[in-house]
C-alpha cells in the first residue's frame, strides 16, 4: 500500500506556461471538437504545430469528461492528453462529476501509456467558468485517489498560468502535507 505522504510528495505546483513543460504528457483543456480554441488549447496548438490538428481531425471529437491522447509534436512533452472539462452552469448540473472524470480519464490514459510524469492546467477555470477553489479540490483529490487506488506513482505537476490559481493550488497542496 502506498503511503499517502509519499503520494502527496509527488504532487507539484508551478506557475507558468504548460507548453514549456518537459514531462511525458501535458493535458489540454480542450473542447469537444478537438479542433483547437483559445486559452491553453490555443497555446498548445500553436506550440505543437499544425501536425497536432491533423491528428486531432482523425479522433472524431471527445465528450466532456472523456480524454484522448495524441503525440506532442514540437512540444518537449511526448504526448498531449486532450480533455474537455465541464462548462460550469450552476454547480448542480453534474459539473463536479464531469470535471473529476476529466482528471480521472487523463490519469487512466497516463497509466495505459505507462507515463511517469504529467502536467495539468486548471481545467475549466477559464472560458468554462468553473470556480477556482472547487476546481482545485476536485483536481487534486481525483488525482491522489487514482494514484492510491491503482498503486501507480507518477509525478503530477499542476501548472497554473494566473496568480489566483497558483495561490489556491499552493495553499491547498501545502495544507495536505
Ligand atoms: N499554460 C497553462 N495554463 C494556461 C495557459 C498556458 N499557456 N493558458 C491559459 N491557461 C489557464 C487559464 O488561466 C485557466 O486557468 O488554463 C486554465 C483553463 O482555461 P481555458 O484555457 O480557458 O480552458 P477552459 O476554461 O477549460 O475552457 C475550455 O476554452 O480555449 C477554449 O477550446 C477551449 O472551448 C474550450 C474552452
């Protein structure tokens, strides 16, 4: 049984641009079309180059909470895991479950591909409007729960672009240690 303290020790928080991360996979907060967009989706497509869109075209889209994996192309990361998070409406339309599934299905793909490091953005906290504090709690508890249940240790870096998310994640994870 993996010790919780050891698991929490594998969680890292960093402020910056996820496209620069040198990890096995970075996660993209996508939309169901997988055809790119603004925010982190736009940044990842710009950094990865046009071959990413070519591969995404072959995937036939992805439902909210599901995840798909592609190569990383021009990125330092070997893979990109694309997952559309939930569009936040009122907090009582199943958003929490869908957000949890985005993290869970991304971790499942990481396990399937035997990845040892992954970087997540704060999924759904931009255009999709998910309240940052709640989203952080769903993200961290889902990732920790998966590693504990599957007894699968990996390094997980939460890469936050904005100051507010960085502070929220830093405080939350420090509180766990
Ligand atoms: N690196 C890391 N995080 C980033 C970056 C970046 N380069 N750019 C933006 N972010 C952060 C935002 O600050 C926000 O905290 O990613 C988080 C998610 O915001 P969005 O990118 O707006 O994604 P989301 O809220 O999940 O909305 C998805 O937006 O871009 C479109 O195509 C996308 O339709 C989809 C929707």
